[in-house]
């Protein structure tokens, strides 16, 4: 049946940049509302959704380190940025009448609950969206790795990586008009062709756990729903 979900539980990775929209910094209200609408369209189908949220719209550890800041300190600041984004997303979901919880890998108990795997799984079973903030809780990692990690932990069937580009291309489509999009590619082929889909740690974890990845554009209306329906949307990375 067309439009019927092929996954019961998914892990959606949203970069901080997705929340930024066309702004240069921070959280764009219209963009956030758009993302909430996309998430709602999938939640309505009964799909259980965990979200790992990035922080690049506010702060990146590498950027801090490049100005002379201690890298680990800068990374903790980046993790705190993801908590702010997680709170904003959860609040926008609440305003749209969608139940969600934020769990953080860093404990900041006055504002968000700590990450507890069993509790997260229970929330998902109850139909709530769980927003995983704070990345992995460790410096020198990324929220892509947090997506691979939480996706594995909650038993998600796929990691959906929302980006600005609608998939993985043979070359940069902005520079090369001949570039074509891969509809499907294996982990091994992506490695041999040197395609950067996620950072190496995240990619290796998904591959080890046989957790497929679908890269798609969050700016394309209906794309998330089509991915969840198993349609050709973006690039599907398989074992
Ligand atoms: N970060 C970290 N450990 C993690 C996840 C994130 O140290 O497990 C820090 C890191 O400094 C990173 C920042 O948080 O630059 C924001 O995360 P990320 O760059 O992954 O966000 P995105 O690119 O998805 O917006």
C-alpha cells in the first residue's frame, strides 16, 4: 500500500543548521515549524521517532578550537548548544500538540532529564517523540556519532540523516552539473569511493551494527514521509 511506513522505529538526525533555515545563526521559527510538520506527518502513521539534534547553528567545538580555545572545553559548549536546540524542538512539538521528551547525555537536571535508555524506549512505545540532546556526552565526537549510537541503542531500523542536499552525489552538484545522485549505495562502495556520508566514527558504527542510513533533504516537503514509506528519496546506504 502506497505511503504505508516500512519502519516501526526510526532515528532522525537533524543538524543544527536545519533549524537555522536561511538565517546566519540560531533558530529560525518558520524553519522549526516546517520541521515539526514533517515530523508530525510521520508520527501520525504510528512510527516511533527518536531525534538526535545537532548544535552547529549555535556553536561548534572545532570553531572554538580554531580561535585558541581548549578543544574539549569548546566541545562541551557545542554539546550545550544541542541541549538548547533540543529544548526548542521539543517546545515547538508541544505547541503543535505532539508529545515529546528531551533526554540529555550531559546532566542538567533542572532543564532536561538525563538520558536513560530504558525510559527512552518506554516513551517511544507510548508514542512520544524522544529528543536526544547533548550528543554522546563526550568531547571529540559529533552528533552524527550520537545518532548512530542512540539509533543502535533504541533498536531503530534506520538512521535518517536530514541535510541540506537531497542525498549523496557522485560529485558536488554545486560545482559539477554532471553529478548524479546515488539512490542506493552499500557501505563498502561508499568507503571505496571515498564518499563522506557521516563522520568516520558514525559511519563505522552504523556499518558494524548493520544499521542502514538514508540521507535526504529536510527542506523538501514530504521527503521524510517518503523515506519512511520506503520510497526512493535521497540516498539509501545499505549493508
Ligand atoms: N559535540 C561533542 N560531542 C558529541 C556531539 C557534539 O563534543 O558527542 C560538540 C562538538 O563540538 C560539535 C558540537 O557539539 O561541533 C555540535 O554538534 P555537531 O557539530 O555534530 O552539530 P551539527 O553539525 O549536527 O549541527
